[in-house]
C-alpha cells in the first residue's frame, strides 16, 4: 500500500488535510500518490515520520496480554518492509543529491581559482574573448557555490541521518 494512502487511511484524514500538513497543493499530492510526480524531500521525510509514528503507535495500542495473530504480524511486517524499502530508496536519492552538491561546490571553488589565476597572469589572456569567458566563469562559480552552500549540504546530511535512523529503527521493529 502506498505511504500516502496508508497514512490517510490510518488517520482518517482527507487529501486536503494531508496536503496542508505537508505544505503541498492537493494536486501535487494526488499526482504523487498515482506515481506521476515525485514529492519534495521535505514532504517525503514528513511522510516517513508519520508512517513510523503510526506503526509505533499501533504497536503501543495493542494490548500486551493479547498475543498478535499471524495476520496482524504479517500486516505489520508488510508495513515495516514497505517503510524499509521506501526509506532505502529515499536514502539513496538523498545521498546522490549530496554527492552532486559536493561536486558542484568543488567545481565552483575550482572555477574561482582558475579565474583568479588567469587574472593574476594577464600575459596568458587574449583580452576580449578570455575576459568575457572569465566573467562567465566567475558568475557560474558563484552560482554553484551559492546553490550548493554549506547549509544546503548540511541539510542533506541531516536528511540522510534521519533516514538512516528511521531505517534502523524500523528494522529493529520487525516482528517474527
């Protein structure tokens, strides 16, 4: 069962309520549930947290004296396996985004160093053409550095840690 549908069904909430919680338009949430669109990382993290909270709450609500039936165990294991699978995919995507951000940041730094070197050694310049190229290179470098700033990379690293924690906690919960 898809995470969005699972959460809506368990909490008995509307698309509008879930979309509001995720700070998304209803249409975007609907397209994500049907597989026609991906959700932003922040929305995916909130969905994973909700799914994890629901699973934890359901386990706590079960009477301790009552032994879960085989069907209940199978259902919970299915939910946890879905959570593990989705979290693993999200973790891989976030790690990839972090690697891309780190590479682009390093490219930006290299661009600035190359531009500075060429400007410091004007005998290597063929004036008009290379000056225009240097200006473009410097602008591109500044964009790369700004768009892949330390704060953005730290946010991706934090998302990875949250996903790794969710994954490890969900794996611990697997019932036998």
